[in-house]
C-alpha cells in the first residue's frame, strides 16, 4: 500500500514553492513503513508521530534494527523497491510533502529543503571525481547555478566545516577519514537546507576525530541556526547536539522528551535501561544491561513490545499502550496511565 503515487495525492508540478509559515519545521503523523521480503513483512516503522521545532536539533536513539534509519529514509523518501506499506503524513514548514509527486519532491525537497549524511558516508565519495565537484554538484545540476558561483559556495561550506579550500582539487583517497566525513557534511550543507539528517556521522572514526566532527556540527548549529536530526547508538554523542530526544524500540517511538529531561531522568523503562548502561566518569556505578534481545519485526509481540525484557512489567502490558503526554513529553508505557511521572 504505497500512498505516494495515489492520484488524489499528486500535486501539480507548477505548484508554488514553500512559503514561510508558523508552527514546527517538521511534523510527522502516524508514519508507517513496511518492507516485503521472502520471509514475510518487516514492520520497520509503525505509527511514529513527532514534531521538530525551528532552531532545534533532535537525536533519535535505540538499538540496531529499531527503525531509526528507516524513519529517516521514509521522511526523505529514499526507499528501496520492496515497499509493502508506506503511509502517514510528513509536514515540512506546514506543507504536506507526502502529497508531492516524485518529480516535485526531488526538485523542491530532497537536498533542497532536507539533506542527509548517510551511514558509512566516508565511502560515499566517488574516487575518480574531485571532491570539490562532488560537493558543488547539487548546485550545478539541480539549481542550474553557474560554475564559479557553485564553487564559491563550495569553498564557503568547506570553511564552515573546517576543510582547507585547496582540498577542492583533491580526490577522496587523498583525504583522511575525518576530512572525508567533513566533505560529506559540506555536501549536505551546499544547498542551505532547512534540515540536515545525520545518520551515525561519527561511526568508524577514532575518538579524537569524533570529537572534532561533533565540535564542527555544534559550531554549524550555533552560527547558522541549523536544524539537525541525529541518528546514533552513542548516547554520549547525542547529548552534544540534541535539544530533544526520541527513543525508538522495535519500530515504534516509545519516548519523546526534551534533552535535559531525558538525560537526567528518562521516562520509559527501556530508555532508563539505556541510560543506565552508559559508563560514568564521576560516579562509582556499574553499568547496567538489558536482558534478552529485541523482538522480530516480522512478527512483533502483542501488547507492549518491550514487556518481555522489561524490569517493570505488569499485567496491563499484555495490551499495547498508547502514547501518554506530559506537556511537551510523550511516553508509550502503561506506568503513566494515571498521568503521573514516575
């Protein structure tokens, strides 16, 4: 069931570009993404809803296979061929971009309004093309910008991410891993998008390079007021950039909180276990762990999907909980049915 191509949803290619509107920068409503495989239907993203305010950055955390990257790709509509179900609503600056045709989405949204730094980004550069051309290419091809203007913008973003401008004339194999990562970030910034999605931007890098990359991202956030969605396993890394945190488990959103609240005292039992597993430098505390393994997304369990591993489960967990709200925070757990934080 692929809603994107339904005739009633297709908007004219001549429709005007985005207009400045009040409200959140990004709003996702009841987003579903299922894949068809030889083993069955994979429910990668199921019923996810959230919003991201302008000037904020959001971290999406959770175990491998919980749907973090699938969620990001469903927002950008970077989807494989084996889609079974893709439905929901995604509003960007108040406009429902799920109603766009693929042609209009490519011209007005992807890389123009939302760009992405993918996993293993260091391997995304073409080894036979100079780095400067690859960074400037979105302007040269999609925006029909003149060559000199495009390369001047490439030099500008190189300075922003901390790459010497003479690296424009180098090939990818002449750059270190950290420099290649910065080049991909520069590529994501070249069109001045409203939102940049970072999928594990510091993976496969040494600790010092990770710190340098995060410092560069924090500088970009402060100086350019750039909105980020950061997908990561590394809770410590996420705390460097995030204003808000989403915790996902088995394809579902289980908590959405302000970062300051989440890192001090998360609400969901799964999020509590994740935070307890992080080693601390200033406390003599043994890191905790989560028993068992995540459920299969081919046939997820009934009721709360975390119940089999939960240290606080009780009889009500046999039913699937809704999202309970506490102001600007939400949690998917029956413990909060009475509207009281625990």
